[in-house]
C-alpha cells in the first residue's frame, strides 16, 4: 500500500474512531438542532427545564449502573430499589428531613451490599443475584404499601419537598444534584485507584487478581453504590411527586442499561465513561420529549418508537467500530 492510499485510510479510521466514541453526542447534537427548528415549543425555557429535570432521576440511577457495567457486571434490581427508595422516603418524611433521606439510602444501600457480597464472595452470576433482589425489593415495597393500596404522602410544607421541587436560577434542584454526582463519579472513575480497579476487573478479572487488586472489595463497593444511588433517585422522585408512588421503577433497570450502553460503555466491561452515560440519558430524554412534541403518537407506541430509535443509534455505533478496525 502506498503512502497516498494509506493516508485516506488512516484518516477514515481516525474519523470513525472519534465518531464511535462520540457517536451518541453527535446524534444528540443533531437531534437538538432538528428539534429546535421543527417544533416551535421545543426551545422554550419551560420545555428545556422540564427535559433536564426529567432526565436527572434516571441519570442518578445510570451513574451507579455505569460503574457496575464497566466492571463487567449488571444490576437488574435498580428499578425496584428505586421505587422502594421513593416509598421509604415518603414514609420517613413524616419524621423529618433526615429520616426521609437516610432511611431509603440505608435500606437500598444494604440491598446493594448483599448483592455485592453474594456476587463477590460466592461467585454467583450478577444476573441471578440482582434478579432475586429485584423481586425482593418489589415484594418489600408491596408489603409496605398493602400491595399498593396505601400511598404515603409527603406532608405539605415539609423541607424535604425542596429536594424535588426546589429551583436554583430556575433549574430544578435534582438537576444540580445529578451534575454534582456525575462530577464526583468522573473523578472517582478516572483519578483514583478504585476507578483503575473497576476498569481492570472489567477488562480481565483474572488479570486483576494476579495484579493483587482488591477484586472482591471493589465489587461489593460497586453494588452498594449502585443500590444507594437508586435509592437516592427514589428520594428525589418522592420529593418531586410529593408521594411514594408504588408503580414507579418498572423497566427502569432496562432504561438505565440502555443509556449506559448508548453512551459508549461496553456491556462486556472494561471500557466506558461517565460523560458518555450523561449523553445517553439526555438522548433518551430528548427522544421522549420529541415524541410528546409530535403529539400524534398513542402513548402505547412511545416505547416502541423510543426503542427503535435507540437500536438505530447502537447499530450506527457498531458500524463505526467496524470501519475503525478495517
């Protein structure tokens, strides 16, 4: 191969590499531009504030999922744990702000801790362990609410409501909390030994063991973190809705997994970014918002259209990855 033919090939591979890493971001920008001009109300401040606020709850859950998937694991329990956290927060709010926050964080963190211990110490498959936790959390939720017949309300005027309904410069408090958590998560993943261990375990667990890395301890920490973050998302949602809604969280674990993967994290582990997950959350939220803007689609078809669009994004990323290798 001559230098003249090699140069375009190398440039093409370089472009494909950039698009493969930033594919979701490119689609997000294009989607924002098209939506801005196609729908008159899309660019309104109220709609944009609503868009980022709705995405913030899923973002908190997806942050924990990012760490888990990079390590080569999976957490199917986050949807039910999220709903349980909301109910516990609403129940605890009658006893004050501290109880409303700590009760769900402790309980949901304990569920994550049990997940981590079973996965790390007994080497059980994460899929099986977290599926069992999904059922346990959902069952506990139904037991606490008399199978959904009882809805716990947050007392009017409670300081707890500020966490979900408060605003700073017109933007909801959950948005700021999500951004702070993502900033801390990025530092933890990229700038600490813990983060290096997460990548090493996801790349090759056996190699990580040979390197003397604390594999078991890291896994326990990861699943505890995932459970606690899911519980925190439930806290914010309860404060936003002013109640613990029992039907929340169904399928949320799949939403979290999808945005993490769309953001560039490999399901096989060993690669991924926090910012990529944030882009994935925004892209999914944008899709739902555009469907609502169209207004002609029945709600039953929204999930179908959303899933099809997400599949297209994943296929494009895969094609870019192949062109990079060729």
